[in-house]
C-alpha cells in the first residue's frame, strides 16, 4: 500500500486507477492505510484527495477511541483545505474528542464553531447542539444553555414525525443541562418534546436517550429512587446500539445514583469496572467523575484514606479543565471527608470553595452550604 501510495503522489497518469485501488485496500485494511494514503497525497500536492483520506482517518480514530488522533487528523484535513459543511462536521468530531478527554474549554471552542457552520436543524447540527449542551453545563454557561434550549424548541416545531435520533439526543442533553443549572421550566419543556417525539419508537438509541433524560429528571420530580433504574436501562440500550462510551458513562451514572439512596457498596460495584472501561477507552471525563463518586462511597464505608486520594485527583482534573459544577461537588465531598478526619481548617476551605464554584447551580449549592454549616458548627462558629 505504501509503494502504491507513492505512485499516486508521483504519477498523475496513474492516480485515478490508484485511487480506486486504495479505496479497496482501505476497506480491507483500515486506519493505518488511510493515514499512509493521506500523507502521500499531501506530499504529492493533491490536497483535495489528501483531505478526503484524512477525513476517513478521523472517523476511524473516533471509532477506535483514539481521541488524540481525532484532534490531530482534523487539523491535517483543515490544512489541506476542508471547508463548508465538511469543516463543520470535523470541528464537531474535535469537540467530541475533547469532551471525552475532559478538555471542556477546547471542546467549547470547536463545538461553537461547528454549530455556526452546520445548517440549523441538520443531523450534524443536532449532534453539535447536544455536545455543547453537555459542555456548557459543565462550564456553568447558563446563558448559552438557554440559547441552545430556545433553538431546540424552535427546531421541534418543524418535526412532526417521531424517531430522529439526532434530535432525541439533543433534547435529552439540553433538557438535562438546563435542569442541572436550575432552569427547570425550560428543562421540562424540552423533556416534554423528547417524550412526544420518542413516542412509539423502539430503537435502542432512542430508548437510551429517553431513559437517560428520565434518570436525571427523576430526583427533581420527587422520584429519586427511580434514577438508578433508568440509568441501567439507558446503559443497556446504548450498549445494544453499539455506543460503548455512552454505555460506560451511564453505568457510572448508575453508580452515582446508588449514592443518592445510601447503597454505598452497590455504588462501588458499579463504579470500579466503569473506571477500568473508561481508562481503556481514554475517556478521562468518565474516569474523573466515577473516581469522585467512588471516593464518596468509600468514605461512607470508612475507607477514608483511599477516598481522599480519589477525590483530590478528581477535583484537580475538574479544575484543570474548567468543569465548575463537578469541581464544586468534589470540594463539597472533600469537606465531608476532612470533617470525618477532624481536619477542620482544610475542611472549611474546601466547603467554601464548593459554595463559590456552585453559585450557578442552586440544586448543588444548597448541599454545599449545608456542608459548610456542618464544618462551621464543628469549629464552634454557631452564629455563622
């Protein structure tokens, strides 16, 4: 393949035949050959075909869970002149890769670019909106979540037939982001659109997005005990749809749901394998989130030393990548652990950081204030 690719770059009279052969080879051999061909076309000055093969290599890297490869190959394709809607789709791929690595600021930059380029209401645009809803929720960008929610409600007016999986995914993710930032009215409007458009659709991906939304919504409508059930159903449906990353994420969310009703060992049993799977996929975002939840579960079981280490690692990761909400929740949980250990001054510092970070998420802020009150009480500051 490498020898043939050199001929493609050097012999214009053989390029068309070589291009057809290369396509057949790629189908049989895969990612490495796509990069070889892209690089040789690039060296030979045929940037249009080089870009075509770089795009193929991007898709293969994403399927192979090589997030770093996705980011690098998109830039190579852009250098070769990719533009228009294809550029928007590639920026979306970068946004996805950055998000799975927990690089939310970088994901935000590329995702916004994708939304601006892609045609509003197109399948790729809907996926980009879902990606950015998740990222804006992490970064605490309340106004941007509202903008996305308004756009989604406008788009829903044009969808009468149910079953568009890109639309269902975007609705699930925007409704959850709005809920986490206490924009409850918008969250409920988006959720109702999701239920309307998923009605009668049995496909695994549609059901995965529906159960995911139901799981996050349950505690806000007085059914906290059903969150775990819906996360488990969502994980199973994502697995049947072949979406292994989201299946892993929902298994981790199931572990987090166990914390809400005191099943500490159940949480541990779900979170440890989820961390292993996420590490294998390079999904740093899932690893950090699951470590944080596992730390809290272990603390409640008396394994305080391991719990503290896990939480400190997770909080440092959240802070490095701008995830204000999970950083705040992590500080809140660290304050609890340090209170157990009797380290009251650092416990107060973490509790105050939690209150500061969670100012944009009232549902989490109230818990952080409760933790701060406990620490202050332990320090004898009754009036405070």
